C-alpha cells in the first residue's frame, strides 16, 4: 500500500475512525508492518495511523463478542467493516503484499458485480483484533455511486 503524506491542504474532508484492538504490539505489526501505514502519535492505550491522509486510531479495548454478516454478490460480508477505495494498481499491489504476508482473507480479492453497475475489485480481511477491513477499486471512478 502506498503511503500518502498527511496534508492540511487536502481538497476533500478527511475522516477520523477509531477501532478497538486487544494488543497494540499486534496492531503495530499489522497496520505498520503488513499494511505499511505510517505511525503517528501514540500513548500507552492507543496509536494514530496515517491511512492515506485520514486519521485512523487503534484503541486498546475489548473486542465485540459477535459480528453480523450481510450477503452481497454471493459472499457473506462482515459488518461492521471499513477500508479504502484504491486505484486498481494500488489494489493489486496491496493484494500481493497481503498474500506475501500470509494474510487469510475473509473474501479473496475478486471482481464484484462483474458487467453490472458498480463493478469493482474487492477483498475483505480481519486485523489481528478481528476488525473487518475492505479494500476496493473501481476501474471507472464514475461507478462509485452508480445507481
């Protein structure tokens, strides 16, 4: 995953998202090592990450006991989940990086809605604390909100 420098001149609003993790060392290994995100400020119970210019925070906390799923395009999609929309090239590079790291996918990288509105590459995985992540890519950016 390419790392984008944080900038105060970002043309779009940036989001802030905090998720629970049960082991900050594992969070650092996964988010910093496997995903390659730059680490920001931290304290004993949390770590800030630069997620392509967005502020993503891992907080030491108990993880939820159960997760819901919804069927989408024949796959059981974990809910809740979060992630990024990448270029197709960034998506493919990240998929290879994850495979090289031995990542077990919840949903292997594939093209969802092939030949339909909203066609996209997608993949789902869990971080070490069980938080679900989705990374996706649209060959045609105009399809992101297609109805």
